[in-house]
C-alpha cells in the first residue's frame, strides 16, 4: 500500500508540474464557454424572426432558457475531457516503461501492482476535477447569457428549476462511474501495449470504434461502460438531460439504463485493473 501511495503522489506531483497538462486543462475549461457562445449565435435568427413577427418569448420562458445550453456545453466539455483522461492514463504506465522510470520505481520497493494501483487512485480525483471545472465553466458562461428558472413553454411550466437541478445532478452522478472506468481502461491499454504510442492508439481506437458501431448492439450496448461516457455519438445521461432541458416529453433514461450506468462500470473497472496488474506482473519492465 505504501508503494501505491508513493506512485500516486509522484504522478500527481509530475502532472502538477506539466505545462502541457495545464494548457490542456485551460482548453477543456474553455470548451463549454465556446459552446454556449455558439448556441447563442445559432439562436439569433430565430430570436430575430420571432421579434419581427411579434411572437417573442415571454419573460417566464426567457427565465428558464439556460438549462439546455448549460447541459449541452457541460457535455461538450466532458466529451473532450473524457478523451483527454483516456489518453493520459493510456500513456502513463507505457511511457514510464519506455523511459525506464517504471523499472527504477520497482527497484525502490514499489511493487508492480503498486504501479497500477497508484495510477488507479488518481482516476476518481481527476474525474471529479474534470466534472467540476467543466461544470463551473458552463455555469458561468450560461449565467452571463441566460436564466436558470422554471422551464416554461407556451405559457405552461413543464418543470420547475428545482426539478431540473435534481435531474441534472442525477445525470452528472450517473456519468461519474463511466468516466472512472474509462480511466481504468486507459491503464489496461497502457499495460497491454508495448509502447506509449501503441497504448494511446489502442485506447482511442477501441473507444471511438465502439462509439461508432455501438448502435449495432442495440440495447445490449448499455452493458458496456463506454455507452455511458459522453461522446460524439452520445447516449449518455448527459445527452438525455439535454432533451429534458429542451422540454421533450419523451426524454429521460429508462430504469434499465439508469441501473446500468450506475452499477456496471464498477466491476468493469475492477476487471480492467486486474488485467493490467496481471500483465504488468508478467511482462519485463
């Protein structure tokens, strides 16, 4: 356990001193801001048309117009951030093996399992930081342009602000397990590949490849953690929350999808870490 904590502390210190890491964090934080701006620009023709026809949105409708851009911009930040985390964890162990740092750590009383466990300890921390940074960025951008009141359409209140906030909170909580499992999958790819480049390629191709073809699996795709990670072709809780915030009556996740998103990523994360530990224990450093 001591070696695991030593690896986690060392990786954390190294990431804090990485200028490229800080630059990437700034870019990810700006993604929701850019998305809110793009949403605002895309709405401009419709706002002008409604104003010219005398059918401008009421004050109540404008008061709750910010929920959809908030969720959508937050989701965009998580899409890029999730991919960045996958690449980071895929590169870590394989890169240390290429440079000889992993061998040096083992000679200093760090077990091979500790090399995997130390990085796994950072996964929940990095996921929480990603969600917090992108969420804060999205909220600040939306508050500067929209309201976050009740969702009112044609004079009828579809959902109150409290109900929307509760749904948003649930969507975020359902996204966390999948993001943690994504990091663990990156660690597994890092252990399986023979180089850092190969590990990044393996992890990204597997993740994006599944995203492209998951429709073939139908409802069975829900059994794979990647289905619940915000992605390009999205079926995650955040994607459903966008539809809820837009006022679609048929939006929302089924009970089966909620249970799958909440529980299935955890055993899959453990399986990925166990595979990584076995491979690292058997492969020369």
